[in-house]
C-alpha cells in the first residue's frame, strides 16, 4: 500500500508529454500536432507583441516569452493542451512593475515567481488553488478586460500625452480626456479598420487566422498609403532575429526586496490563470490535467523566460482553446507552436517594424471585448445576492484597486457566502418530544431531535442557541446524527458544552446513529463518556435510561 501511494504521488508531477509518448505517439498524431501548432503560432505571434507593448516593454520581449516559456510549459506541464505565453491578465501588473523597478526588476520578479510556483507545485498547493469561486473568476476576468481596453485607448486614438501615461485607471482616463485634442484621424481609421476586419473574418470565415490577417493588411495599407501613424519600428526600432543568450537577472538585496511584492502577485495570478486555463482545456477535451505538475512547469517556464529576457508566462485560455479546436493530440503541438514563432521571428522580424501600433491596439480591444464574459456577469447579478456581491466587489477592486487584492477579497467573500449557504442547509428537526412521547416511565422525560446536514462552525453558530433552549428540561436528551455527514471542531465543541449543561440538570446526552468519522470528531473535542453516550438507536436509549 505505501508503495502504491508513493507511485501515485510521483505521478502527480509526471509531465503529460511522457504520458502521451507511453500511450503510443504515431506519425499521424505528429502531423495533427504540426497543424495545430502552426495554427496557434499564427494567433500567438501578433498577440505576443501586442501584450508586450501594452505591458510597457518591447515587442521582442513578448516573442521571447512565447518561444522559451511556451516551449517549457508544454514540455513539462501537467496538461495535454495548455499553451503558455504572455497573457492579457498580466498587462497591468507588468506595466506597474516596469514603471516602479524597471525592466531588470521585471525580469528578476519573473524569475522569483518561477521559484515560488515550483515551490507551490512541490507543496501540492495546486490541488487547492484551482478551487476559486466562479463569481470571482468572472469578476476578475471582466475587470481585466476593462483595464486592457483602457490601456489601449492612447494608441487607438493616436493620442499624445505631455507626460507618462498614469497607471491608475481614473487618472488614466482623466489624462486621456485632457489630451483628446491630439487625436489622430489616421490612427482611428487604422484601429477601426483592424477591428472591422477581425470581426468580419470571424463571422464570414471563422477558420481563417483573422488576427494575423488583420495585422498584415493594416501594416501593408499603412506602408502603401504612407499614413502618419506610429509603428513598431518608429517606437521600438528593428526587432532582433534571435532571442539573446541566457543570463541570470541582476541580484542584490535591494533589488530582491523591490521585486518581491511583484513576484508574489505574479505567482498568485499565474497559478490561478494557468489552472483555470487547464480546467477549460479539460472541459473541451474530456481529459484531466495534473495541477501540481502544471504549477511546477509554469515555474520552470517563468525562470526560463527570465533567463532569456522575457517576462511572466502563464497558461492562456484563448490560445489553449484554439489548440484544442485545431485538433491537437498532446503537448507536442504546444512545443511546435513555440518553434514556429521562433521561425517567424527569424524570417519576418524586419517586417514587424511596419506594424501600426493602432492596429495592435485594435486587436487587443477585440480581445478585451471577447474576454469580458458579459453574459456570465449579468447572469450572476441576477442569480443571487451573494453571487452578485462577490462578482461586483471583485470587479470593482480589480479595476480601481489591485488585481491581487481583488482576487483575495473576492475569494474571502465567496467563502463567506458558501459558509452562509451551507449553514442554512443544517436543520434541527423535532423527532419526538415529551408531549407526544409514550407515557411509560422510560420515555416520559425524553426529547429526541434530528440534525440534518453538515454541522460546522457556521451551523453551530446558527443552531447552538436552539439546542441550548431545548436542553432546559429533559432527563434524556437525544440527538439523531444519522443525516449528519460531517462535523468540524467548532460543531463538535458545541456538543461538549451542551453535554455539560444537560449533566448539570441531572440529565444525559445521547447521540445516536453517528458515523464513525463524525463520532471521532465529537470525541476529539471532549464529547465523550460519561458526559455523552453514543448509541445506535432509540431502543438502546430506552435500555440505558432504564438502567440509570
């Protein structure tokens, strides 16, 4: 038995690539993965550059992240279909990190978050991180969508700001509004045309790579017409053809302390985003991911990305879904997608200089609209007051305060809502009272109540007073535990106190029908003989009372 348990624990960290090879990986599977990898690479190429630019770093950093991080996520991960790379959810955090501690600080924070993710996986925290309440994920995703769109308004309208664009959204909107007189008609035209082309192709030709086609058409149109709009080349210069040689980030006590808060935020957000993406892939494919192996892979990928000058890597829901729909057979497609992006970089890096920033802003505006989960948000607002409160508070905190704060507070509120709902399922039901009991001597002073549902601290707080009032008069106080699946330490402690109260009045507390695990929990908190008698049924209670 211990040997089997050790094998099961080891399999938690086994990469899905090994599993796929063991199952038998054929030439036909490889051909399918080549097509899927190429499809995802076509989607990832413009997105990687757009997310990098929106995050305040050069577009080449997004490509490094996709190539190095994306390859490692697929090669080592616990999901068959996960596609790793830069994600829109990180735009705000990465941008704030760059503004406060610079590019080298971002690379160091990324490396540290990789270490933290590996530790989280090794400690098997992935089992728990994925249990994020649905209203929290919807509120978080909708908030991120708003932030992404706000971050693109400057390039969408071709605005010129007198100073650096503020990070805080209210200040950002105020600064953009003040600069409205600098709007460029050419930039607006390029952005609108890009959005219209993406949406039109998705509707008329859903199988075509609409994002890449729209960016190529926009770049060609600007190059031919000479429209006065800012491009990747005019802002960032020519892109390199290869990633740099690996190098450790700059280390010092001061740099570590400055990077640590961002590393923690990257870790929390990366773990949630990656496992959420893996769950989406499971739902689409019918497979099951290994959450702890996935966290370890994400950690290694972040460290690898940082060594090559990239930034945060995480599982990307849209690209992962594209991978599944494109017919992927396993992790090889994700590895090939990274290699295809590298090939594009080798061949077409000089051409990227012609891409208009307004076109990339239009692309991210479409991404933000698609990820907003508008129907789900509205549905939660109508479902219940608890769900509405959680989704709204999470959304507002993400937009106006901080991503990590929104997740933590939303998770705490979701937990409170769950506790309240669970406590309401616990009931105390009359089974027999002195007024209706038989009139023989054994039963005249007996009261019987039945508990239903889990009896934990929330239920104990709600029902404890009821049980106390019932215990005022009977000689034999009987509680039927047959329908109680679970008792926590707080609930068990309340019965220990109840037993003392019944004993002071000369009575006896009988607990009948308790399951072994429930009985152990009660006894661990002091609910044991002679204060409490555990018996199988009411007949046993009658016999015990007759003997008293």
